[in-house]
């Protein structure tokens, strides 16, 4: 399960439990709705990883459109493959 953490100054983090470790994805200053949407996608990515199933089309398309900053953060957590 992932959760949105509000930090001072309007910054948002997403915390997700991956295996036995809790990982933090720092989003910076983004709108709350964007942070919540990213949190939902992170939950889907983690559930697919745990279940050993492939991503649905909408999530796969979202991952394909990610910028290099967020995609590298998700890859560092082990949620997606690192881009070359």
C-alpha cells in the first residue's frame, strides 16, 4: 500500500512498502491531485510486481509517458525497469 505524505513547504512524498522495506519517492512541489494520482499508479505498479502479472494498458501507457526524473525514481525503488 502506498500513501501520500505532505511535507512542509507544500512538498509531497509517496511512501510504499516494497518487500520488507519502506521506500520514499519524493515528488517535490506538485498539486495534491497529481500526488494522489501518482500514488494510485504506484499502488498498481506494486500490486502487479507482487502478483507477477503484467501491467494493464492504462498503467503501461502512463509509464511510457513518464519523464526521466520520475521514471528514474520509480526504477530506483524497483517498481519499473530502468530506462537506457
